[in-house]
């Protein structure tokens, strides 16, 4: 017979293996570091310049970062900070290399499906890294207690108070205090009852945390993350209790309210990595999102699960629209929830597999123009990157053949480019126009 003690012993052995795996990819200090990028990568794959053109611009301006030449090597290698400096200063045909950044707040994308193994964390990680290499500043929010995204970004020691659970608890306290302090019997003529929260919640001091206290830097200088951890799994149980303590609390809008407190120009893109379930955390993610990206593997059962996910999500959002209708006038929240767009993305795709091609066609027939046309291909390089808690962008192409690495990267490059092409027109509707690349560059250099 096995008890909780036996399970704890199994976990202890597993944690030792986790530590060994991290040591294979992290620095000697057990801290994940970002590699440098070769002049070939910087010119052709990141800045989109011909190598000869890149060399010419480097030679013409001695003030540009020169990179570092490794021992016994001729090629120069650049940090991401140096790459971003090059992006700000180099012009091609009179135009800057900064990406388009519409005015207004950051664009938020939730990557969700309640089928485990659909590739949610893989897509979130690679889209975040691709966006950072594209010149954007990225914030990731890990809603999944499995914390795969957090671990992949080098965060292994996370307190549950600094996760989405902490954000929701903070929001409960603040919203309850605001409701209790509101004039009694206002516009509707009926006063809400005073709600009391126990010291087990208010005594934690979470309500006094600043928004910045929940955000941690990563090994990528332009990517930050609100991490998760295994202990955050009890958010589903805690949130049910919180709703009982204050039925008027719009629990599903807690993260949305939190993100609305962030400076509009601090990040450009926000990615949500959702848990494989429809619950309090995932509902916060989809409610705060501008666009929903739904990854799925290429099998029939995954298609079946994706279909169920869409149905259950629809029902959940409909219930919220009716259950809280008219009670959120003081919020920026609007019901029913509306997305700017929804996209379905096939992952682990093998172009030479007849079944995969057939399923891609079936997905396309059902989801029509909402089906992403650039699936994520399964290659050995992608499989290896996942095994070492890294993205293909973090892996050094010298550790394999360049073509193997480039093929894997090309798959994510195409998928990200399609995402960007879909996202940008919607993002432009947020503000009154688009900031020029030069203005963005100036603001970021001054910041």
C-alpha cells in the first residue's frame, strides 16, 4: 500500500533528476543564461539583412556594437542587448528595423486548450522568444500550476503568493473593500451587503503588494514573466471559497483588472499559457485575452477534445454573461466577452504523415479561415529542445547540423509570422494610430 509519504519520496527522487536536467542547460550557478547570436543569425534570421549588407553597415559605423569573436573562431557573436541596439540604429533603404508598435496597451493572446500535450507551453515559449527576437518587449503569464513555461524561462523557486493565485487573492480583498466602501443603496436603490473576509486571507498582506511584485525578469532581457508553481494548484479550491465569501466578486476579471494597472508602454505583447482545464485560472486568462490561440495535436482524439473545449468554453462564457450582467458597471469589464480573433493551430505536425495531412484538411474544413495555415512541425531538434527546457531559438545550431536546426526554427518562424499578421490589424484598433519605428526606438533608448 502507498500513502502520501511514499508519494513524497517519489517526488524527492524526481526533483533530483530535475536538478540534473537543469544543470545540463543552465549555467554553472544553476541559473539559465541566454546564449549569444552569430552574425549570420543576426543579419539573415533576425534583422533580415543580406550578410554583405550587414558587414558593410558594421564597417561604416564604428559606434555599432562589434560583438565578440570566440577563441579559434572568425564569426562574431552578439548578445540580445547588442542585437536590439543594432536594430535601433541600423536603417535599410532609409527605414528603421524596429517592428510596428500600435499605440495603446500591449496585445494579449491566450494559448488555451484543455487537452494535455497539445503544445500550449511550447507555443507560448516559442512565440515569446520569436517576438523578442523581432524586437518586441514581452510579458508572459503562466496560469498552469505545472509551471512548464516558468521552468523553461529559468524560474524554479517561486512563491505561490507571487503567482496568479496571489493576483486573484489581492483582487478579492481590494474589490471587497471597494464594494464595502461604496455608497449604500446607489443607482439601483438596493445596497449590497457588507462582506467580511477572514484573517487567513487578509492577514497574508497580499493586498499590499505592488503590481511589479508579481513580475519577474527572465534570462531574456526583453521578456518578463508572472510565474507559476505547483503550490498554485490550490487556486481552484481557494477561488471557490472566495466566491462564497463574496458572491459579487467578479472572479473571472481579476487578472484583467491587474493587467489594466500596468503601464501601457512597458510591454508590447502578452502571452498567457493556460492550464489543461476550464477553471478559475483559465477563465481569467481567456477573459483578459484579446485573441485566443488554440493548439491541437494532429490526431482524431485531439480534434475531438478541441471540439469539446470550444463547446465548454462557450457555455462558461455564456453563464458569466448572464450571471454577472449589470453588476459590473464600475469596472472596465464588458459582457459578453468578445475576442478580436480566434485561431486553431496544429502542432506536432509531420508533413510526410498521411493521417496528419488528412487531419489538417479536416480541421480546415471545420474551422475555415480561423485555421492557422502554418502548423508547428515535429522535428528531432524541437523534441530535443523540449527535453532541455529550451526553445529552438535558445539552442546553438552548432550542437547539431545547421540544416536540422534551421528547419525546426523555420517552422516556428512561419507560425509566428502568421500570428503577427493576424494580430497586428486588431492591435491597431486599440489606439489612434501606429507609433513610428524611430519613435519607438527613441523611447526605448531613453527608457
